[in-house]
């Protein structure tokens, strides 16, 4: 939850920089304006879902999905992009690309484990 709130805040407070970074990526440049607003909004929405006990499971699914999407994006950038701009927000931008992938995978694993725990709890 705090990860997404932190990165959403970074993207909104320096929106012009985030938008410029997205615009430099050829395969999403045409959608950069929409993505620049949609991504932080989704991060905040997912954070809210994680806070509310009745919706935390939806939040975990959303978190896992969005982090998987981000990880796929990073991997595609590493494989095919000539320049590798990072516009993730805040201190996360300081990570190397391999560190960033491992960072994301760790959070995905935590979310999947939390989903597994919630299913185990229901079954018991």
C-alpha cells in the first residue's frame, strides 16, 4: 500500500517529468498522457482497496496485476529499448534495472503469498 502511495505521489508531484519519460518510450508514446494519469490513479485506488477489510483481496489482485504489468514493461525495456528511461517515481528510480526487476518480483511474491494466506484462512 505504501509503495503505491509513495510512487503515485511522486508521479503526481512531478507529473511533467513522469509524462516526459513516458513520451520517450516509442511503443506507449501515443498513450503517454492517459497513462500518466491512469497509473498513479490506479495505484491510489489499489491502496484504498488494500486498506478496507472488505476489499483487501481485490486490492491484492490489483496490486499483483499492476506489479506484473510494471515488471513486464521493465523487462521489455531492457530487451528492446535503446535508451532506458526510468520514470517510476522517488527513490525507486535509483535502482538498477536488474535490481528493479527483483524488487518488483519480491513484492509480487509477497502479494501472492498474502492471497494464498487469505484463501487458507477462508478454508480453515
